[in-house]
C-alpha cells in the first residue's frame, strides 16, 4: 500500500513538474517575442530621431533663416542711413 501511494505521489509530482516546464517555456517564448518587437520599435524610433535631428538642423541654419526672411517676408539689411542708435 505504501509503495502504491509513493508511486502515485511521484507520478503526480512528475506531471506537475512537466506542466511547470511547459508553462515556463511558453512564457519564455512570449517574452522573447515581445523583446524582439520592442527592440525593433526602439531601432525605428532611433532612426526617426536621427532624421528629425537632421531636419531640425536644416531648418535652423542661419542662411536658411536669412533666405526665408528675404523671400517670404521681404526683409533686408538696413542701409547706413536707416540705422538709428538710441542712447540713454
């Protein structure tokens, strides 16, 4: 009787252990897929960030600002006679 009980307990423990291994492997696979997706998203965001930095540098160039001020706003540098110096 005790051998039968011991054998039953060992079989149940073995099945429980096998189920735990299956669950752990399944969870590992899910986490690996999620990590891969997140790495891909990170890489895409890094590429986008670099592109935006380049775009910002292009828009902020002083010669570009000068050109836009001349073309779109009709601005120009003042002549010597147009400059007024105000002193306190």
